[in-house]
């Protein structure tokens, strides 16, 4: 069952070789052997106590001839900042929300249930989606502990959707759902050697997801293949009356994204190589150079270089917008929690963290939350000017501009470097500066990462970025690339990289 795709698992259930119940049992056994003991990558923060009963119901429906779609009976994991109205908690990995149970499902959870998926459990994450403190440690939360990279256990799984990506990489589920403000799907997916898609802002509903920044936040699918990601994306999308943004340009959304997957998807595609997003690691750049030759052989028109305008000019205003929106979003979400919740505002979260700092903040503080608390409302000129500038620099004077000038279908770059060593003392060796994820994140445009190669056994992903609502184009290109390269290798759970 290792490396099985969603359609392969579906085929096993269709043939009677497996049932949803036996498949769920198999994944639970693998989780016990890999996530909770054995290598212990610690990617799952909580298992769904009702998973097997849900699977049994899906089997009954199958026997009755009622199949809901390709996800019928497929075990799916979701990130622990997504509300579920069941016996699982929703905590964003924070002890401040320990015991919190949502009053209703997030919209995307409703969509998963409607699709027939089995909610297997919730994944660990960087606490508060990496938005608590400056020296945060990707994959660590005070409730869930530290998620490890399944390729090398002393290296980061990146964040904040670390648990979702690590679990998919380790074959602990059919696929998983992550969320992103900036980089939180792309970085862990590339670092853990899987496919991750950050969709256009508004394609997936944000209601019932603990917020980071409303102008950037989105959920997104993570899978071992582009096809799996396309299947999950179709199941998650939909109009939600609780999130007005999902009602914009709905004609650009599709229930079935697999229709765009074709092996000749690179033929005639115009790809711009964003040299100013590649970083300085010549080893990773060499991997991309070789892959660009393959893309050309498959018929792609490669425009090189195609530097992305203004990619390094909005870092400070991006942070400013995030802090304003973090305060507004968390206050709105926390205020809806019931009386059993320990906190109902950002200020109360800050107080809880301080009062329980030995358990909550043993490694890093809450500087971002403190800074957010000092911000004013979203009607503030400071906020509105920063957000307007960000949109201009990333859209009309950024991605849209270069796409129009070069008539591009996608920008291609390296998704990131090899996973860094975990450092509990100093935190991540990264700052809140712009990088290859920020332009698409701030613009609200789609970005997909696909495994492209390895450095010393550590995954290196290739990124494709496009304009709003161009998921079909990205999936077509990514699928053709993936099918030719077939770079993904399952992890070996090494204690360290042997040089």
C-alpha cells in the first residue's frame, strides 16, 4: 500500500480487495508504527476516534451502490487549525486552545464529508501557523511537540503545515489538507518531497479555519502525486455563504481538476525562469538547469531569465498587513468559542502564554502576537496603504506585469533548498523576508511545488506559479513534468544524513 495513489486505493476498494474499514485500519497501524513509535516523526497531533465507524458507513454506502466520488472511503488528514464538529479538538497546536471543540465543521470539512472521505485525524503544525514569535521553530507546537522530517529525523519538516506534508510523505494517509499564509504549504511540501498546491485566494473557503491573515490565508491539498492533489482540490472547492470571497468568479472553479491532467501538458507552455527567486545554492540551481532541459524536450518554451519584478520590495509591508489581520482575525474567531474555552481574544492568548510560559514558550516567545496586539483596526490608513501597496507590487506591477510582457503560462523556480538542521536554541534560520513563496502568497495567486530531485537524499522541489484562477494550467504543467521526471522517492527515516 506504500505510495498508493488515491485512484489505486479506490480501485482496491472497487474490486473488493480492500474495504474503507480495512484501509483505515492499515493506515492506523502504520501511524502506530511510524508516527507514534519506530522512527516517530510525530506528524499527527490527534487521531479521530470515529475514523473506523465512518469508514464502516462508507462501506455500507458502497454495498448499497451509493458512491460519492473518488474520495469515497479514502482516509484524509487535516491540519489542526481546521474546525471539525466531532470529538477532535481544534487548537492550532496551542495549549491556550487545548480542549477546544468546534461548534460546526469548517466549510472544507463539510466538503470532505460530502465527498465520502474518512477524516483520519489532525496533523501537528507550527504553533499558531508560525505567527507567534520571531524565533519560531517550524513544526513545533506546545500541544503537539516537534514534527520531524521523514527523510532525516534531525532536519526540519518546515512549516506551518509540517504535519500534513510529513504524514503524506510517510504514507500515513491517502492525502492531507494544509493551510498557508506565506509558504506554509509550499515549504513543507517541498521539504518533505511531496506535491503541494496553494490555490488562488477565494477558491477554497476560509470559514472555520483559525486565521492568520485574511488577505493571504487559504487551505490547500497535499499529496504524493499531482493527480491526488487535483482530486482533493476538486472536493474541497465550493461556494460558502460564510466566506463571501468564494462567490467571486466562481465560473473559474471546477469540480473535477483531473480533466486537465495530460502527459503532453508542457507542449507549447511558455515558462519564465525567475532567476531572482533561485537563491544562491548552486547545487540546487544545477538540478533546475537539468530539469529545464527536460521541459524543453517536452515542448515547453523556456524564457530565461524572466525575473519577477518587485519581488524584494514588499517584505516590511507584508509583515505589517499580517499583524493587522492577525489581530482582527484571531479576535473574531476566538470570540465565537464557547464558555469552556480558556481564551476568547488575542489579549487573553497573550496572557495565557505568559502565565504558562514554561510550557508554552520554552524555546521562543510571542513577539508577533505582541506586535499584532498594538495594531489598530482594518480601517486604519496605515493598514489600507500597506495592503494596497502589496497588491500593486505583487499583482499589476509584479506577476501580472511579467506574464503580460512575456505571454507566460507559468513562472518556474526552485521551491526551496534542502531541509535545514533542527535548532531548538536559535529557531529557524529564516526571517520574514520575501522569498520564492511571498509574491504568490501576497498576490493571492496559485503556486504548486512538485518533487524535482535530491541533494544528499534531501528533497528539492520545483515551483510553478501562475495568475489568479489558473489552477488548470498549473496542474497541466505540473502533471506533465511529474510524469516525465518521476522524482519522488519514499523516505527512509534516517537518523541523520550520512555524508
